[in-house]
């Protein structure tokens, strides 16, 4: 069988057109999938994103996305991006700062002063890394404190490191670090890990990894770089590095500029069609209340596809009385 190869192209596509049927803000799994579906609906489509791939790109190994038994998050997202480009989507690296709604649709403004218009918008904004917010964290950021094991693991060859967290991302970080570091402590506030059983099994079998339960990091100490982590049980760990893997915070500041409603935790409220409370605005991926909060690549893709279908129906029926909204 011949392998299908995509030409990814330049990192920032030249976009001269200003008016689109659909603008997608965000270039992670949800945004790329939304673009793939939108172009197949013959909608002129623009993706605007500050960076490409989202947090999925940071995953060292993805082993639960169908069709790819094992692939790096970066490589998987590059395939997504190439697929969207191949089908005719426009992709531009730009930071969106404001979305305005008017009688004709939406005006999307970037930090460079450019303005693009669209009949509908999909917000695939994702999440940003959650911080510990403890003394010493900011001081040692980039000097022993990291939020991306994929980016920084190789710098800790034969070193002692800690990983804060107990979910899939923390487990993956620990297993990746075990390829380089001499000792890894998983520091978790609960009494058992919440990661997938396959990850937990690998952790339990790895002699380099030790899990510390029912404990939190209280303070980070050192001179020019991180040297020690103080735990709330009084224990002190000598560490060369600390990787913070405690989930994400929804990136909803932009959504609020157009009046999109969020829940008490800050996630965009959507219905089964990925509609928000603002007509013509849809949301998809980790930033939403959808998919039972699962926050996986595959659920982000599903939401992106649904959002595109909803946007297509909305655009197709603009000016008619056929649009029936069921937002709740």
C-alpha cells in the first residue's frame, strides 16, 4: 500500500483574502478537524491561531488515536494540519484579540491590526497549562521548573526529577523522563493515580519511578536554579527538575469579548450541536463543557466535526426561517 504523504508547507501561510464563510480560532485537534469538515462542505475557511497543534503537540507519544498505534503528538498534529491545507483551508499564525458581531456576521481582529470577516465562528481555543502558584515557581521557571516533558526531558539525563500530578499527562511525562533521568518522583495529592491502567502498569514496573501519594509541593528552593522541593508533609526532595502536569485552564478570555457564556469553571457552555449562547458562534475541544469533560484528542475531533456541521447548516440557512436553535 502506498503511504499517503502530505505537504505541510510553510509555517505561516500567506492569506490575502479577508472575507470567509467560517473562521476557526485555534489550531489543535478540534480546530483542524473543523477545518477539514468545513472545506468538504465547500465553506471558505480560515484558521487563525497563535501556535499550531495546541497542547496535543506536546504529547511525547499518542497511543489511543485510531489508526496510529504509536505516534508523537507533534507528528499527529502535523498530519492534521497538512490534511486541512490539502483540502483548501487557509491557515494563518496570528493572535486573535477581539471578535465583534454585526448584522452581517463577525469581524475578527488580530494583534497585528488585521481584520477578517466571517458568517460564523468556531472557537477551538483549548486550554493553557495550570501552575502550582507556590513560592519559587516563577523564579525557577525555565531553571528547573517545566510544563512540557516532551520539550525538556532530554536536558535531565542522569538527573533526579519530580512530576506533579496523577492523570494521563503526568504518567506520560514520568515514563518519558524515565528514558533520561536516573530517578523520577511522581508527587500526587490523592491516594491513587487516575491515569489509564496501561500507564499505571508501566509506572509500577519501572524501577526508576517512585510515587509519593497524599502530598503536595509547598515551596521550591534553590539559588540560580531549582535544588529542592518542600512538601506539605515536611519532606524535602533534592531535585534537578520539576515537571508540572496538573491539567489545564480553559482559554476563554477571547470568547467573552463576543458575549459567549461560560460555566463556573470557565469552560464554554455548548449544547449537543456545539452551539454557544451567541448565534453563529460555536465552540469545540477542551475549552467546552462537551464530551463529558473527557479532554482527549478524539473527543476534540468529534466536537470539531459537529461544530462544522452546525456552522454549515447555519450559513446555508442564513436569511431564512429554517434555523432552529436548541441552546440550553
